[in-house]
C-alpha cells in the first residue's frame, strides 16, 4: 500500500489530484474559519529554550556579506510590482512604523515546533504605504539566500498578507533578529507552516499571478519538491 502511495505521488495524474485537494483544503479552511482568526499566542514563560534555525543559516553571497559587515545599515527593503508608490525602506524606517509583538509557535514541515517572540510592523501597514493596485492578487518575497542552487522565494495571497499576525520581523526574543533566523528581516505568517516564513527578505513584489515567477508554483520548495503552496495550519 505504501509503495502504491509513493507511485501516485510520482505520477503526473496523481500529483494533479493531490494539488487539487490542496485547493479544496484552502477553501474549506477559509470557509469554516474567520479569515481574521488569530493563531494561538503564548506567554514569555512558555517560550522555547532553544529555537532551531532551518534551511540557510547564512547567505553565501558577497553582497549579503557586505550588508552584514555594515550591520545592515545599507540594506533596503524594496516594495514594487503592482503598487502605486514603490518603496525603499531601511531598517530604521521599518522600526519607526507601528509595531506588533507576538509570541507564537513555529511549526516546521519536518515535524518539530518551537515558541518564539517576534517584533515588527504588520505587513498590511507597509502595503498601505505602497498602495496596492486593483490587479494585485499575490505577494512574492524575494530573498538573499539560495538553496539547492536556486534563489529562495515564497508567496502568499492578500488574505494572509492583511492578516493582523502577518508581520515583517526584525527582532526575535527581545533582540535583533539573528543571522541564522533571517536577519535583517523575515516574514512571520503565523497560520502557515514554517517554509512559508521567508528569511533574508530583500524585496516584496505585488503580482497578479504566480505564473512565470521562477518555477510558477509560488515558492522554492513548491517548485523543487512539490510542497503545497497553501501551507495552512
């Protein structure tokens, strides 16, 4: 039976069925759950003594090394694509915005979890500054790291983008975000699995469709390993 399941996963027809089931999962979750329902939040006494880093622990490019050597003073977050006012924001700019602090559980697709504290502006605040165009449907996060020889990227739709717990985190556990956890900026999209929480963000691009963006499936692991695009929990 297990061999049969593996064969289904490798076949185009089987994978097509699985990806259609993902769309059903997303629709059902949003049908029975308030789109603004919050993921559980915890107290500081419940924070994990160790919070693993996963994936890239330090981007290997010379450009990132220069930014890190300068304590990210020259780093800028680009917000572009289908926006009315393209932005270039420094860490100081992001820190000057209204901030949200939340203690949440990170659930990795590999089966482990950890509770940590995150600080940063809501993504919705940044999007309102940029002014999304009516044709925008998704946000693509372009990152400084690479994995398996490919640029890391992820994407979410506007429902998750405007969720109150979706933030651009520049701090973790009451200190500046460590490099291993995505410095200078990472996404926290608390109702999704860990691979959706893009690290080392360099740009946020508003797009009408994910077709033609890298492999077209919405993220590096979605393109390369068949992970579901909607990693809702």
